């Protein structure tokens, strides 16, 4: 199966997210700065601890498992692919960015060692 992805920074705009959600040609959407109301009450969305990054499963035939969530990123698994959605604000201290990036790359390396493919997407500023 070939999965179709879309990655967007919606700037928290509900209308932009509604347009994306209505698309039928996308399997998985990776959002930075999602509209918080659209992801918190929806079981097909997985978000980070801050609600700044999210992955939405638009194709209802896909089964997704949340693997890890941190501040600024969430990782889910779909069909042996570890998918990260990331958002790191340009206003945070460099140490916060470095810490999150180390966590993301460490998880990605472990997944690759276990034979999984890895996709890292988002707005890392």
C-alpha cells in the first residue's frame, strides 16, 4: 500500500484544518500548530504534550498506535512506519530545541534498528 501524506503548518486556523480534514486523497496529515479544538476531541488525532504538533489519520482503514509524545513532538506507528510530527517554536531557548531533537533522533534510531521506516516532518524553525 502506498500511503499519501500531507504536512502543513496551519497556524492554529480552524478553517485551514477543516479543509485538510475534508480531503479524501490524503491518508495521513502531519500538522504543526494545529487548531487545538479540532484535535483534542477527535480519536483519529494524536498530539504532543503542548498541542503544538499532531498527526491525523484520515484513512479510516489504517491502524495507528501512539508510540511516544513529548513537548513539541508526537510519534505514531502505522504499517511499520514511525511517523513524527514536530513543532519547535523559534522563540524557545536553544537548549529546548536541542533536547527535543535528541529525543526525536534517539527514538528514530531505535525504530530503524528494529526494521521500521521513519518519517520526521514538521516545523522545526
